């Protein structure tokens, strides 16, 4: 009998040891997975599988069963956050009409974008850890879209996604320039970081290697200033940032992801006319360090949102700032500012009831687009109730899919304008 108990004890001990060993192995595997997730995008240009390369104009992978008419304005590259309150201090509200939507969908991988100009070099690539196409910049130069030919109004918003490889951290910077230029020569001369003579506002990002980066902002009115120690862009811990710039006449605000970095009441002359968007890259040793900047999902929208007047007086307000995960009704965290804007109007006008209507572009299956637009309207209703305390009895929902376009569906700009959420006063 003692032998039996001894054998059972040995078996139990062996089983426990095996279980512990299994747990250690499992933990090691999970650790490796987490390390893999945290790796940089140094190998980001590795080719994707063929099924991943077929994207439509919205930057979404197209399949026979997936609806691609979405309301994310080409911003699929952003990492989704399920809690929109993580952006509770994000008061950015995109302009009313989109005039530029650039995700390089129409350009061939390996080529410089057909509608852009440079005297340097860059190429369109796909990356392994984010969808869509990106302009990969591996050398000094100025890069700008030629199709922006009109003056920008004194109220507009700009958003752009920026990534940095491990090799560029600590040695390079990328400048986003909004300026006035009369010719291509001036765009190349004035688009760099150190030229602030003409009417202009510029933001330069310098990621650091395993440390906090810095942001430099400048204009012909205020000169140049630097903010150090920004944890929003340190490589490899964080190699991606969404830059949002909001001009309202003299006032300019700059956001990195959910954080407002600067709010300048007199950054520009009230009469300053800007007509050019340019990107300038600088680094001394691109080749030695395999350094690369990536840009994509660029949205320029004009017109200051006038939510109160549009909804209360005119009876309808159209939002392009409520964004969703690709082919999903999950609201992106960066939609907080746009949702808060409409929630404030509803709070201040307690007797007003509205119908929330979702709309898509024409890409994808009609039936699925219609269903998606309705589910997204329901998601907006739920968010207004949960996060802003708006009574659901004041909110109705509907979805129209692609059936009521406000722009053509033949261009990226047209599709971006058609992807929207409308609030109609009842």
C-alpha cells in the first residue's frame, strides 16, 4: 500500500512539474509575441500577401463579402482605442468640406506619386504592420502635392499620419509646412524647416531613439520655438503619431494623437493667405542608419465647424470627424472632439431631438453598406448617451448607405465627403 501511495505521489509531483514547465513555456511564448508586437517598422516595406495588397480608394482590403464604404476618412492606419474617453482632452473638430484626401491608393508601389513633386526621391510602399499605402522618404528633400492650387481659407484643418523607422530616430526630422508660395521654386525653398520669411506655419517632428522626442513650431510672426521631452513619438516604443493642425484665422492649434501640444492665439497674421502644403525631411545619415519617414492618410478640410447654427437654425449638421474602424461600427477614439461638439449643442438645447443618419461611399456591396451605415448611426447614438449623457429618447437613427451622395464617388476626395454622419433636427 505504501508503494501505491508513493507512486501516486511521484505521479502527482511529475504532473505538477509538467504543468509548471508548460506555464513557463507559455509565458515565454507570450513574451516573445509581445516583443514582436513592440518591434519597430524597420522591415515595414516587406511585401504583403497578395490578398492584402488589393485595396480600394478608402484604403480598405476589398473582398466580395466586405463593405468598404466607411466613415474613417482614410484613417485606417491609426491604432483603434475602444475607449473614446482616452481622448477626453481632444477638442479637435475637422473642417466641414474635405478638399484633399491622400492615401496614395491610386499610385503604384515602388513609384513616386504621380500627382506630387520633388527634387529628391521617395516611393510608395506598403508596410507590414499598418494597412494602406505610405510615402517612404529616405533622403533629404521637399515633397508636395501639385493638385492643391487654390488659396486655403482662413479656417481649415489638416491631419496626417507619420511613422519613423528605428534608424531615423535621433538623427532626423520631418517638417509639415503650410505656407504661401508663388512658384515651384518657392515651394522647394520655403518648404524647409529653416525658412520662415513668408506667411507660414510649420511643425517639425524629431523622434528620439528609446527616449522622448521633440516638436519645433515656427511662423513668420512668432519665430521658432521647441518643445522637448514629448513621449508621443519615441522609437521603437512608439513609432507612429497622428498630427492634427487647426487654423482659425490668427489662431493655430497643434495636436499629436490625443494631446494638444500648442495653442497659439497669434501664430499668423489675420490676413495671411496660405496656398501650399509641403513636407520636408532632413537627416545626415539616411543610408548608414537605414532611416525612413513614412506619411499617409492626409486630410485637408476647409471651413470652421458651425454646429450650433447648422443644427439649430438650418436644421442639419454634417460631420466628417466621427471615424470608425474599417468595416466596423466601432468608433475611433479620435472622434471624441467631433462627438463632444454635437453633444454640447444638444446639452445647451435640451428640447431639441435629432435623427442620426449614417452614409457611406459607393465602394463595396450595397446591402452591406446600408447595414453598416445603420449600425454606425446606432453606435453614435450609444456614444452620445454613454459618454456625454444625452438621453436616448432624444435620438433616432437611420442609415442610407451610398444612396444619398453629396459628392462624386470617382475620386478619393469625393468618397471622403460622402462618408459622413448627419444630424437632422426633428
